[in-house]
């Protein structure tokens, strides 16, 4: 080595590079559980991380911490793209990268690494595509479809009205218990993302539908599920997804109809009817740091504004 040569930089994984990657993934997911992350989020992270570990083991060598590098992650993403008939959507690629980046941040803190192993890995730009929403006429058609063909009309009407009246997430809906709903005060206690609890107001029509649904089931305890299936077990997310999709077809919708579409429909109607974005943020359960996410819903009003302008344009009325 010459007099002016710099010494080789120490690897950020020096001394720990042989730690089994799968064991680190298990420790990370356990840390997520302790932190109160949702089961859906934990399962999502685990699936991506185990997928990466499986890719790193393709040469027969057990996956270790030293395999966690931007270059290996990029090769994993390319292999995932090549294995599919249709390319991964940008948001799917971004989700995988965000998962690996979060894992890398945790490893840096947990193991005292000298650097973030995936610092050079950036997610792709994701197009800001709006989820469609229903008009007032379509909402009425959806409720008419409940009355016209649901097997459990009383329950299904309460589900649809609650989704349209509050904008709560699918996972939040199926997690509700009887004691979470205060029909006298017109409010509902919801456990949202990151174990953040919030209180959501209920309108008169959804309160009446919930009351009828609960009375139809007889005496209930506070811990009983708010919505149940045929056998009395808590209704699953999949069952609600299928229900809303089926009602959308019965209502004659040609596009997508899902609980997430109903959440966007609530947001659009809330703003159209005079609600403000800060109140909407609290009702939807967005954190104060995610106001930009809430503001996306304002774009849902573009079509409404154009329709209003067509009716009242000063120049066109000259």
C-alpha cells in the first residue's frame, strides 16, 4: 500500500455478515408484532422478505446478511418480473423495495451497523392513479341491490351504509365488536393502522340500520362481533369483498366495486357536501404527517367542479 493510499473501508456487516437472513427476518417480524403492526402488514412484509431470502439461496448457499445489497435486490426484482406473464406494476415494485428498505433500517439500528445496507436502493416513481368512486345515484343503486337480492338483507344494508357513512377500511370494519358502536351517541370506536384508535361519527341512517341488525340477532355481549356470517363467526374480509363486488354487479356497475371504492366514495361525498380536508383526515384515520395523502381526495372533486361550472359559467350565460 502506498503512503497516500487510503485504507480499505470496513464492510458495514463486518463480523455479522454470516448471520442467517431467515432468522433475522423472524426477529424483524416479531419486532413488528411487538410494535403493534397489523397482521396484514406483518404477513405482507414476511412474504416479500422470505421471497428475497429464497432468491438469495438459489445457488444452494444459505442466505446470510451479506447477501442483502442493492445489487442483489435488483436482481431479485428482475427475476420476479421475468417469472410473470405481465410485468409488476410500479406500486408493486415500490412495495417490495419499501419493505426491504424498512428491514435494512431495522438491521442498522438493531445490529449497530455502520451504514444502511440498502441506502442506494430507491423505489420507482408510482403514478398517482385515483381509485374510482361512486356517484350519489350509484350509491342509491347499490343499496337497492341489497334490498333486491342479498341473502342477509338486514346485515348487508348495515355493512354498506356503515362503509359509505364513515369511510372506514375493510380491516377496520371486520374487526368491530358490538361494544365499539355507541348508537345513542352516534359514534364508533375504530382501531386503525399502527394500532391508532379513533372515534368516527355515525349518521342517523346507518345508526338505524345497525340497530335493526343487532336486534335481529338477539341478546349480544360487548365483545361479540358486530358482523357475523351464517355460522355466527366473525365476518371475514374476503366475505365482505365478495359481498360488495356481488352487489356492484347487481347494481349494474361496469367498473370496480370494492370496500376501498366505498371509502373513496365517502371521501368524495364528504367534501362535495361541504366537509373540510382536516376533518376528513381525522375520520379516515390518516396521520397528521400524511396530509398529502388526504389531499389526494380533493382531486376526486375535479369532475364535480366541471359539472358545476357548466351550469353556472358566467360567460356561457351571457
